[in-house]
């Protein structure tokens, strides 16, 4: 299974994205990191952190985009919408094919080209006009965008392949700047969700269907709330910047069943779609939103919820491999991890950290997460608040720390083999639905409505279409 996550992070999939944070493809990574680390950490006792996790995590370590306000009202949908998903964004070229051949149409629907199964490779010139080649044929340059669909006479349900991966629906290819192309998958929302849910919660068994249905409703809620708000001319990225979307090749029979059985359903609070945050493992207690993200407006339905199984000392999410964990750093690893964020605070290029004198937990939130951590390095003091500690005190692999639910942190200033040891629990920001908890609750016989109602307090399930 992958790591789970949503509207923040996580993903059960290894078990779903129980929380894999990918890194965005950006230029000048050191400069970008320095810019955003400055907002994530503040030298104590000066300015507190006052920036969203995703301003830091999305641009620095790849957290998905997280809206800061409650979703605004919109005209209620009565029919299933179509969505636009950025599959290949700002690339030098894109390869497209279909088993029965392709039809390529121009902006007005006019024929540009047709092909057999060999397909086309499409690129953009310095003027942004599109050209294609494949199977000894070529077309262009022509103005975009271009619409690619199965050729006349081909099976209309046959998938299109984009860079070798199969997708439902049609594909738009356009150029947003000279020499670069973007491929956008256009398809029905429910078809999109079939390619999302397995990547967000993993490939579960039929006995865990109610957990998968919970994920399907949460994923649909996210999509409905975010439609039309994408900054790049499409609704969603196909990556952790929104929800991981694997297309037809990533679909799973249990997830498909979950999507069908919850068709059109979203989670609402007072008639509005909620911010359906979820993460892999809450560690026994979810976090109220201000505990992990004190810089974001609190939401009444994102309260701290116990994940304890009634009448026992176990938690629904203790089946997670990250329910409890220990992370260690050698002195060299610790120096390397702190190099960029501390340099950013000093407004200087990344440079070596010579000595780490203190790493100390200053306080805890009601759910047991860290309120703030004090770090002293090379004679300077820093205070890191709440969930930001995950992106400052990263693991030696470069991934964010599992969670901010830290039980203790032991520094060995003179140590070499082990310089810092941290014991903690959970995986992800801990806000909203706990994905492993949802699996545990499904195994205990809870329905998806009970699961969603437990994690999103005071909400209801609303069917839109």
C-alpha cells in the first residue's frame, strides 16, 4: 500500500497515499526552499509562524494544495460534471495513441489529423503552435488547443494512452508557453474518482469496502469544492498537488464499487461542501485544525476525535505500521537536515550547520501533538510551531517527519552514531479522517456514514446528482 492522504497529506495506499509527498518540478530548488522555509520557522522569540502548511509543503516538499477558507457556495449540481485533469504539464512533448486510432480536432472541431494505432508525438514551436509526428506522418504547425479522441469506427470506450498510460475520456493538448505542451484529460467526475480512490487509500479487500466508500466520498467532496479553481487552466493536477490520479490503469474493483455505491455523494456542513482533510494515521487521536495548523481559520467540523476502540486500550488505527515509530539521525544527517531551513532564516545561502546544541519540546496540544519545538544550533535559537516541525526536522531520507505527535526527543550532543532520537505516533497532519482508522472501523462493522460522521463532526452526507 502507498501512504494515504488528502487535502493535506497521507494515503493508505502503500496503504493509498497514506502519505507520499512528491517534490514539484521547479527551477532553482535551493532558492525556492530558502524562500519558503523562512515562512515556516521563526527565530525565537521573534515572529511566530504565520503561513499555511501547504505554502511550505507544496512548494518545498510536495504537499498537495490546501485551501485556506471554507469552500464557498456554488449553484447546486443536478447532473454529473466533467472535470479536467492535468496529466502532463509544461513538457517538451507528449505521446498519444489509441488501439483503434486517433482523431485530432482543432479549436473549432475541424479535422487536423487521423492516425492508426501508432499514435502521435505532439510538441510546440517557439510560437506556441502545435505539430505532430508518428507512423511516418506529420501535421502542423497548427493553433491549439487540440482535442484527441478515438477515431471514427473505433471503440468509443477504448482508452487513450498518454505517454503509454491508459485514460478514459478525451485529451486536450495545448501550449501555454513557447516550446512546451500540456495534456489535459477531460472526463466525467465519477470516472475520474475510479482512478483516484485506489491511490489515496490503497487496494483494500471487499471486507473493507466501507472504508473505501468513505474515501470515495471524501475525494468527491474535494473535487466538487475545487472544480474551476485550478490556477493552470484545468481543475486538478494528477499528482499530490491535488489527488493522485492513475487513470484507467490504476483502477481497482473494490474502489470502483465504492465509487458507484456512493455516486454523487459529498460531505456537507450547513449545506456547503466541507474541507475534507484526511491523513494516514492519527495515532489514536485526531487533531483539531488549529492544533496542527494554527495559522489557518478553524472549522467547526474539524475537531479532535478519539480513535480509541470502546472498552479497550486499542485504537482503530493501531493496524498502521506508523501507529508508533522511532526516528534517529546521526550527527551528519542532522546537520544536513537543518542546513537549508536554518540558512533560510539567516537570509544566506545554505551552509553547513556545525553544532546542534538543543532540540526540546516546549508544549503539547490537547490531542498530544507538539505545540512548539525549540532548536538551538550554532548559538542561535529557533522556535518551530505545530505541524511545521515535520518539514523542518525532516527524516534523513529527505521526507517529512511522520507527524508532530512526538512523545520525546533525546539529543546526544557528543554522539556520532546517534545524535538525535525521536519517538512518536501517527502519520500525517492528523486532521479530519484517519484513513487507517477508517479501515479499522470498517473491519469493526461501521458503515461509511458512521465513519465520516465520526471524523467530520456535525456534518451530513448530501447527494448532488
